[in-house]
């Protein structure tokens, strides 16, 4: 089920969930910048700030309280845990896992199948 009617974003279908409530139900709704494109089956939890002109690939999960800059590209099957900061222009390729409290700078490229550990 999608709730993107009020957002000025591009979607490939209605299979994604935005503002999903996990354990932290009291968070504010996520903000998603204009021109951002979501592919099918994307799940975005509450409390995220996603910039403009981003791309989020199929089956990706973005957990609570992340800050994602402008023009960020996130590939398919990526999981971003909570409290992650991603700088403008960065690219995270498919099948990656980004653990909580990670900081990714501007214009960083992360290869496919990379797993961050804490």
C-alpha cells in the first residue's frame, strides 16, 4: 500500500510503504524531497529526511531517523539501519547493508554487496 499521493515524487507502482511505524511509533513522518524516485517494494520508516532528486531501488528498506542528502542513489535490496547520515551525491550500489550510526560523506561510491559492521 502506498501513501505517496501527497508527495511530489516519482514512483514505479504502488507497492511501497512510507512512514512505516516500527518500534518508534512517536516519530514524525518522513520528509522526501521533490524529484525523488522510488522503485517497487521500498519501505521507508518514520523519522527520515530524504533530499531531492534521489533514487531508491527495488526492495530497499530505510529504517528510522536517517538523513539522506540530495542526488543520492540507493540500489536494489539495500538496507539502511537507523541514524545514518549520507552526504549529497553518494551512491550505494545493490545488496548493501549499512549499519546504524554510520556516516557516509559526499560523493562516496559503495560497491555492490558491501556490509558495514559495528
